[in-house]
C-alpha cells in the first residue's frame, strides 16, 4: 500500500473513532427520563446521577477533542511518534470509563439481590436503552483506538517478526 | 546502566507486579462476611455475588499466571518483542477489571439515592475494607504494568526523541 493510501486509511479510521466517541458522549449526556418508584415517588433519571456515567461522558469528550486535534497534525510532523503514547493512554481511559459504566449498567439492568439493589430498567426503559446505545458507541470508539495502537506497534516494533530483520 | 543491571531491575519490577496481582486476586477471592439487613434478614457477602468482583478476580489470576510465566523467559528470546503486546493487552484487562470493581465498590460505599440503591458498607465493614485492600493491590499491579509498557515503548520507539537519531 502506498504511503498516501495508508495515510488516507488511517485518517478515515481516526474519523470513525472521532464520530463514535462524539456519539457516545452526546447520547450519554442527553439521556434522561422521568420515572416513578412503585408508581409513587417520581424522579428524573439522568446521567449525572451516576458518577460512572459522568466519568464515561468526560472520558469520551476528552478523547473526542484529542481525536479532533490529531486530524490536523501534518503527516511529516515529528509529533506522530508521541501520538502512539497518547493513543495508548486515551485507549486506557476509554477502557476504564466503559468498564465502569458497564458495571453500573449491569446493576441497573439485573440488580444485585445480595446487596438489595433492585433493577431500575423496567421503570426507565428509554433511559436504559439510551445508555446502552452510548456504551455501544463508546465500545466502537475503543475498538478503533485499540486497532490504531496495534497498527502503530506493528509498524514500529514488528513484534510478530513479519518483516525480515 | 549495564544490560545485566537493567535486566535485574525489570525482573524485580515484574516480581512486584506479580505479587501485587496475586495479592489482589487472593484478597478479593477470600473476602466474605456475614451481615444482616436491618438486623433481620441475614446473609453472607462474598465476592462471587457481584459480577464485577468475579471479573476482577479472573483478570488478576490471568495476569498473575502470565507474570509468573514471563519470569522464565530467557533474556535472549525473540519472544520479548511479543511481551510488549501481551503486557499491553493485560494492562488493559487490569484497567478494565479495576474500573468495573471500583464503580461497584463506590455504590457499595456511597449508594445511589437516585436509583434507590442503599450503601451496604456500614453493614459489612470487614468485607468492604477487604475489597478496598484488593483494589489497592490491583491498582499497584496496574501501575507497575503501565510503567513496564511505558519503558518498552520508550526503549523501542523513543517517542520523546531523547536519543539522537
């Protein structure tokens, strides 16, 4: 593959990651629904009620801003060597935020009878499906960033010894 | 630093990571306490009640086994180039499991009034502190693996252009 073709593929991949993390942040941040507990106490579920979901939004906003800035990095810049390090750190941020949000979403869906935490998704189904959509988008972003890190490592380190030394 | 000195430092670092993840897995897996809800319904809290804690134990066991096996890799082996990739993937596994367990531990400690989930740590304080200890050990393991990945990248890629090209 020619250099320019490769650069186009990487640019397209970074665009997909950017869109995925942007959607994840926006969908999670805009998720809210009015519900009621046992048909009595009414409340409004929103992402900021749950620290893990706030963390998820912050992480995805940070990665989106980074992903946007990287698009404008000239291809001959020496900074590309640093991009691998940033890709790596931000991939870990995504892994962390998705795992935390997923753990809470699981309790929201299934509850935890041992701790006496009841599932809440039957009361606020729209909120739950919006959260799930945000998690899926975040996961797509994570997979794309992981592939970018793998590609960088493959290109610079050749760990599987594909090329002859 | 001479080659052998460097190898000793890396071996010692890997030993610390191995011990940390082993402690994390053992402490979490052995955490249990008999408690009662409102002094009435009695139950036994254990790690396997919570999927996030089970995931934490599994992740730390996997990383411990890997960390043990890597100790026996001869220093001249070609496989060391693959170790960076494994280090990276297992660091992400640690990040993921710690984040998930931390999110649940936070609900256990503070509860989530919006979802109607009550904090449980005042009823089972010993279980909670043991879980916290496991999380701290897991975090130490994670930091050490992250440093190992950073060192490998620094050595092989020199992203900060410390060495002259």
